[in-house]
C-alpha cells in the first residue's frame, strides 16, 4: 500500500473475518479508519493473526529487516516527507539569524514545530504502520485526523510520564539524602573518599532509575497511537512489551543513538576540515538528516509494538 493506493480496495478476509480483533471502521471518505491493534485480552472475538490481518512475516522480521521496512515507508508514502521536510526546514530557519523576531516568539514557534515533528508526525507514521501491517487502506486525511485525534491521549500520557518521573526523582532524592547522611556519619576512613568519586557515584545512582523508566515507557506512545489505548493503559502495555522484548528494544535504541547521535555530533563540530565557512552549512545539513532519520525510527517503534502486542498475547 501507499499514498497512491486505490482507497476502494477491500480489506483482507479470512475464515474468521466475522470476528476480527483489529478494530477498523469506515470513515466518511469511504476508506478504512486507522485500525486499533490491541492485546487479545482487550478486544472481543478471535485474536489470531488471521483475524488481525497481521502477517507471519511481521512477527518474524529481525531488527535490521524492520529498519529497512520502515525506510521503504518514506518511498511508499511520500506524505511522510511532505510533512517532515517543512518541519525540518522551519526549524533550521528559526535557528538561523534570518528572522528578526523576539526570542519569546521564536521559542514559541520552535516549540510548536518540535511538537509537530516529534509528536504529530510520530502519530502520523504510527497510523501508517497500523494500516500497513494489517493491510487496511487508510487515506491521508484519515491519518491526519487520527494523529490529531490522539493528541489529547498523548497529552495525558505526557502528564502520566511527568508524574512517574517526579515520583522517581522524589524517591531518588530521599535515598540519596539517606546515603549522604550515612557517609557523613561513617568512620573517617570512609569519609575520605575523593569528592569526585562520591559525586560520580551519586550521579550514576540517580540516573539509573530515570534511564530505566525511559526504557520501560518508550513504546507507550505507540500503544497510545497504534493500539489506541488511554494514557495509563499505554504505560501498562509498554511495560509488558519491554519486559518481553527488552533486548530487542535495547538494540533499537543503540541503533537510534548511533545513527542520529552521530549526525548530531557532526552538526556540533565547529570546524569541518578546517573550512570554517562550511561549518554552518554542514551543521544544518547533518542536523536535518538526523531529524529525517528519526522519522524512520518512528516506523521501527510502531513495528516493534505490533510484534510485541502479538508476541505477548500467549
């Protein structure tokens, strides 16, 4: 399927077509709305792969294959780049000195564009992933409608995430204070630990719970977008999927940091090859390519969610 696919194609049918657990209804445009791919315990009827219209190939794709599959979405669905490129170019324009706007106005525009690139576009790509992996035709209009329609739930998810981070911060603060007090009250031999070592240990101790929490809720956005769960349910589903597919997600995040992180690192090199005049150009190009690469990873997250929600059913 693609943006140019015939919107009138019927959805696949099978022996259990009457009890499909992929929830999709017809929109006012005559196409199928974005299907909700949920845990079998959260849907009525049969939840086998055939009824979900999720192919066996989806469940067997390796990480590399899912990355390549996600990259082909940019070619099959030009609307992804049609949204992404204006967002990226606008960010570069706001970062330049070409606009004579106040810092407050620029900050507001940057916030809106960043939200559009990393939240709305992630929801849009998630809608494509849901339709692509279930062979359900979804129009561009319905994908946009779906992305906008999930924004309240995503906002609620953000509030839940903030609450979780605040709770972890409070717990880490209390434990750290107890630890510091214990060190101060310890014998003189223990209290002579170099300050740099003690501070480093404290940073690691405080950082690990936050990193663990980020890891466990990483797929929550896809649960909210593709699974169409509410904020709390999205966290629950992400927690379960990362428990079963933790190593796979870890490899994906390493790939994300390695690819996007490298491009951002290049962007911040002050002088490339000694040609300082090319520095700003190289920086802008590298940052833009890094942001486009992030969009490819959106599809990988959605694919992992579908693999996970099918894989943890048993």
